[in-house]
């Protein structure tokens, strides 16, 4: 009935195998799936953040190796580990995005195959039935030999079409296998990133423990200053009031530090008093930008500077949605003016930078710094929350809020 060399049972089996073959290994791990557009945006952002964090970690490691003082070396080593943690977090986010993209592509492929499945299944069943029917039985069936020849012609014309369709299906399923390999690779990268992240966090925790032991005897003055800062937090009407109060204290410290030491009684006392008054009253000029400024945490920006909040007021900072438990770092070098809980904002940290700049970071679940600590840019500040974390950073210049994104290095 059919041209030599063409075996319908084999073709039918091939069609059935191609139609019902399903890539395996997709449910290897529970991963939150994102929409394709969101996954692509996360992949782009996470790749960029990982590269920056790795470059920062390498730079800090070189600076730590070149440091001559133990305190500076330890501070830069801690900042380098924090950068490595952020790089691992970004790698995890990138792996999640790649898995989401692979899953979306696989779902689209499955939909296309489903559209072809029914007609090809019916055709395959008919071919199998015909292939199993003996030629003699076909000749004895009602109908003329002309009908039999017609059937053969139809089958001869159908076989090339079947071949083309099965070739297309083979191509689609090979694409499915490539998608599966990408998904498996993303899962492997995800697990490797989590292992690396856990190792870096343990390393940072051990280093912080050593730092606390080393500085335990020098904590008496810092403890008194921390108690005073907590008292100011209780007295402040709101967060802006606390920042303003701490800003006034910082300006007073700068003015006192700028006062000249004891000198001989001058001949012209009035002129000297006037000069001293001008020195004390003149505020310290702010620099053009805080040194090496960066966002304190990696994540998607969900609210920009100047956007209206639910309360109707405009935002004075930038709000980010990081990964649960993400590492938070000091956006720039400076002195910790406040570190602790504040009503409605979780754990917060206020850092005074040189040149009249102040950063406020809110939404921490844990604070790893204390009032009076001197931080370098990128030093570990704390961690974000575990349940839908939100971290906000505000940057102020001489007390006035400015957009932190305008000052990123």
C-alpha cells in the first residue's frame, strides 16, 4: 500500500513519541516565578549589581591587604565580605530570573505543541490502523481497485507531510530540551549562590564577633552617647525632627572641633572676640557630593524621590524592595549618629558624612552598628527584614533632603 522504505508503524510511533514527550526535571525546586518582563528586568538589574559588588569586594580586599593599621584592615575586610554577600544575593536573584524566563518559554512551547497534538494524534491513529491491515484484506473490501489506488496515492502524498511535521516537532522538542538545560543550570547556580551566601554570612558574623571583643573596653563612652540618642528619639515628634536634632548636634560638634586651642591674651581683645565669633557662627560648607555614595541595599526601586506617599506627602528618599534578609551597607563613610528602633520604621541608622551630609536608612530588622562608630563606605550596617522587606534611604545636605540617585558614584 505504501512506497518501499516507508514504514507507517515507525512513523506513527515517532509521531506519538514526539507529541507526548515531556521535558523532565522542571519541578526540581520551588522558585517564585515572575512575569517575563519582570524577570528580564530583574536579570538585567541583578547582573549589573553583581558585577559592581564583585568589583567593590575586590577593591576593598586590595585596600585591606595594603592597610598598615589593624583597625583599618579589619574594617575593609568586613566591607569586602559585605560586598561579597551582596554579590551572592545578586547572583541568586539572577538565577531566579533565568529560571522564570526558562519556565515561561517552556510554557509557551507546551501551548504550541498542544495546538498540534489533536490533529496529529488522529492522523497517527489512522496510519497505525492502515499499517496493521493486511494488503489482501484491503483488496477484498467493497470498492474497486481504483479506490485502492486512490488510497495509496493519498498515503504517498501524506508521508512527506508527516515527515515535515515530525521534523518541526523534533526541532521544537530539541528547543524544549535546551530550555530544560538552562533551567537546570539556573537551579544549580541558585543553590551554589545560596551556599556561597551562607558561607559569607558566617564569615562576616565571625569577624563582627572578633571586632566586638576587641572593642569591648572602648564601648563605655559610646554606650552613654547611645543612651542620649535613644532619649532624643523618644522626645522627637517624628523622624524628621530626630534627624534635625541630630544634625544640630553634629553642627555643634564641628564648630567646637574648629575652635582654636588656648592662646596668649591678645592685645586687641575686641578684634579677637569678633574673629572667634565669626569662626563659630560660620557653618561648615557642604561638599559637592558625599564620598563614594551608593545605595545601601540591592533591590527594585518601588518609590522614588519626590513621589507622593499614601499620606499625600511627597517622599524625601528612595524606597527599595530587597531580597528577604538582604545585606545592608553604609552608603558612604561617616559616623553613626543614631542606631536603634524608631516607631513605625523598624531599626534605623543615621550616618553623618563629612561635609554636612547625612544619610538615614530605615526598615532594618537588625542593626550591626552602634552610635559613635566610624564606618567606611560599604561597611556592614545590618540586614533587611524577612517578610516583604522594604528599605528606605534618605540623603540630606545641610538638613535639606536631596535625591540620593543624583549622587551615586
